[in-house]
């Protein structure tokens, strides 16, 4: 049997080490601008034999009204479909 104070000490040590470890692993990234003294140079043109990538697609945006109307439509559909009557149980009666 382990004394309770040992479990509490292990819990506290784990929490402290976890907090320190997460701070070390997930440091905030400091973004600095490029240190250029002269005017920016244009990017070199892409080689003609390399395929060009299409621009990235925009994420689909759905308005709240569309979501609400779809939910209302589904709810109304469920109201129309009434549940079927319960079938009699499939248990067989024992012959007497």
C-alpha cells in the first residue's frame, strides 16, 4: 500500500514537470521582418518546364441562416414521418 502523501507528491511533481515541459516545447514564435538594406528584389521567374500550381481554394463559408433553415427542414421531415407501429414480439409461445 502506498501512502497518500507519496501520491500527492508524485502528482505535484508531474504537474510541475508537465508545465515546464510544455513551456519549453511550445515557445511562442517571434516573427521578425527580413533585414534588407536595399530595395526588395523581384523573385526569379519559374522555369518553363515546371508546372504552375493553381491558386489555393477559398474555404467554404456557410451562413448561420443556411444552417438553421437546413435544421428546420430536417425537423419538419421527421415530423411528417411518423414512427411505424411496434411489431409484436418475436418470442415464441411455449406449447403446453
